[in-house]
């Protein structure tokens, strides 16, 4: 039996884990096709209550924002510890 699973949070497009001084920040893009938008989430894993989510109507806009955030993190001394696409 092959049951299709539905993720109510959306389908992950890309996920990068940045590390600096034993702390991690996750920056991810989730596709929300049912609602026709994309979410870019920035989550500091030491304080997930400070997570920030931005919404975009196109994948291109979400990817550009993700790239801008990644550049800012790298400029601040964060390094990519892991990623998935």
C-alpha cells in the first residue's frame, strides 16, 4: 500500500544550516502550493521563539531572499554546516 503523505507545513524547497560558535541558525524555504505562496523561515535553534517567517508569491522571490539572508549570515561569520534541496 502506497499512501501519499501531506505535509501541512509545506514542501521543503531548500534548507541551509549555518553554524557559528556552537550555535545554529536554519534558513529554509517551504512551498505552500495549496495557498500559492512560499515561506522563507529563519530559525535560531537556541531560541526558536525568535523565528522569523517571510511570505512570497513566487519561488524566484523566495530564492532571492534566501540568498540575501545567506550572504548576510556568511558576512557575519556564519558557515554552512549542512544543507538539503
